[in-house]
């Protein structure tokens, strides 16, 4: 991907969730983790899908994961060898910003995992020199909007879906 200078600098972190259970956040490794991430999405509660994602078929999930791996930078949250959360940034066409996508498996939601993953990817994007992080969510997705706002994202286009942006430049 674009300015990937900080890739080597991401080291695994051990985190305790809000129920007192430990998990790790580490770099996504497409060779080792592809199958485990697909499994997370194959068992993802379809009622919690957002903007048509994750895809509902195995083939659709594979294509999506392969696309994200080839064009972006990802982190996973893992507990007992199982992937419970996945966040990816993909540079925009002009390479100045990144788009972020995040999913936490329903078994691990509401324990702070999403916020931890977001914090790490924000730090990474900042270090890598991106100007900001963009995302789109559904206007009815109160939990996701709460998390994004808490981390500093602002709504930039509320008319159809919710377009939000986090400016990473110093002093902003
Ligand atoms: C959105 C998502 C990534 C957040 O991850 P998570 O691990 O569940 O979130 P966290 O536990 O870190 O934080 C949840 C926060 O939302 C709050 N929350 C929970 N339900 C809420 C609701 N219905 N409305 C508003 N806030 C809510 C929690 O209190 C917590 O806030 P707090 O830290 O101030 O107490 C995850 O829930 C998810 O994958 N959802 C389904 C898919 C999705 O919406 N993805 C987003 C891309 S569109």
C-alpha cells in the first residue's frame, strides 16, 4: 500500500477486555490469518451487517478479504487462537487519506475491543503519515457512531449514510 513505512513498527499488544479476559492485537498476516478471519465473518451475525458487509457467501467473503489484504493494512484481535476483531485501512486514490473498515465478532462486542483496535489503527495511520481517516457507516448504527465520535471522528456528510472523518494532522 501507499506510505507503509510504519508496517515493521507495529508490535503485538496484550489487552484485557471489560470482562477481564485477555486478548492480543497484532498485525494481520494474510498467509496465516486468512482462514481464521474468513471463519469470523462466516459466523458473523447477519443482523449486525453494516452497509452490506460482511458478504454473506464464502466466496464473497474470500474476495473481500483478499481485496483488503492486497490494498490495505490490517490488524486483528485474537483470543485463544480465534480472531474476534478485524480492522483494515485502505489508502484513498490520492494516497493522502485512508478508509477504515472494522468488525468485531458478536461474541466479543461491547467489551472495548472495537475501541482498542481503532486506537491502534489510528496511531498507525498517523505514524504512516496519512492526513486523515475516512469512514462511512449507517445513520442508524448508534454504537459504531458512538465509538467513532468518542475517538474524535466528526460527521462530514450526514445526508444519506453517515460519512465521518478524523483529521490526523497535528494541531487539528
Ligand atoms: C461497531 C463495532 C466495531 C464496535 O466494536 P465493539 O467492540 O462492540 O465496541 P466497544 O465495546 O469498543 O465500544 C462500544 C461503545 O458503544 C456503546 N454502545 C453500545 N451500544 C450502543 C448503542 N446502541 N448506542 C450507543 N452506544 C452504544 C458502549 O457503551 C461503548 O461505549 P463506551 O466505551 O463509552 O461505554 C462492533 O460493535 C461491530 O462490529 N458491530 C457490527 C458491525 C459494524 O457496525 N461495524 C462498523 C462498520 S459500519
